[in-house]
C-alpha cells in the first residue's frame, strides 16, 4: 500500500445527479474537464460540472473534485483506502469515481477545509493543477 499520495484539485464545482435507469445519457452530462456516467439497474448516475445541471434535475451539489496523481497499476492495493481513510476519520463525506488510470474523490464543498487538513496531516500532498 502506498501511504503518501499526490493529488490535485480539478477546478470548479461539481454536482452528482440521479436519473432514471433507462434514461438516455443527456448531452449536458458529458461536457466539461471531468464527468462520469454510470448506469445500474437502479439509476443513471452523473457527475458533472454544477453549471451543466439543468433546472429541475435531481442533484446534490456543490462538490469539489480531487484527482489522485496516477496512473496506478491494477496490482497496487490500498491506494484509495489510504486517501479516504483520513477523510472518514475526520467525518468528511466523499463520493469516489475510479477510472482505468486513477481515482477521483469528490468532497462536499462545505467540508473542503476539513478535507485538506486531514489529507495533509496524513502526509498526502496537494500539487498544482497540470503538474505530473
């Protein structure tokens, strides 16, 4: 397990939306530097920039987004756990999204300061956007 990670904040505020499971993926759900669309039997979940969400759409916002500086090999274990463990211990709610290369952790915006304090105390390093 890698205990100290580098992470960066993806600019902007994000929303987590819930649509019916059989809904087509709306155009607004795929615009922006970071979006995620996941379909299950129960729902179509969308993470996208808050500004994209149309009026009347069920959502929870605002959230901020942290990207773990990957890529990480699939054989590495405990990456996400080492990052979200300190957040859980500090009572910070999260919403995690994993991709082929890395993980993204969304934090409710009103918990941003507590999250950064917990992550820094755990030895994780906030790096500027765009740095490797």
